[in-house]
């Protein structure tokens, strides 16, 4: 058995021992997204040359995304955190601003306790 097999076997034993149902098991992910960087980039290189890396400027702003999903499929609205003193409408496409995303801002662009409580104020979410 591998380390991961042991981990998940122990986790399942805890769920069983303490009667933890699926509708209270959540997975949270936080990631930084660099603004202005496309998912696919093109580079001009000599024909037949293999491209090993693409360099880009280092002055890009980061946006922190926090997502959470329940084991039963319930989704917590994602939180987008911008680095600034306040949020300005127009930073995002209208279809995102009119969705159920939650927008936040902080001096460094990272989540803090105030943003965490703002995001989880309606927790757990309803279907």
C-alpha cells in the first residue's frame, strides 16, 4: 500500500467511526491566476527548434481564486480576490460580474480572515 492508500483508508475509517455524512465533506482550493496571460502562447523560433520555455514580463497582477465543492455536488460560489483598496466594476466580463461569484479585495491580493468570513457568511450553501 502506498502513502496515499493509507491516508484515504484512515480518512474513511474516521468518517465511519464518527458518522460523518457526505453532505458535510468539502474540498477547498485556492490558486493564483496571473492577469493578462493567455492559456496558450505563441513564440517565433527557428524552424525545427524545440521551444523549452516562454518568458513573459514579471509585472503582471495576480488574482486569487478560492473554490469549494461538497462531496454531494453542492458548490460554494467562487471568491475572486483582487489586489487593491476597493473593487471596481468593469474588471471582469459582465457575465462573470452578473453571476454568483463573490468579489473581494485586499492590499496584497490574498485571502485574509475578513474575506474568508465574507465568503462563508451563507455557509453551507443551498442547492
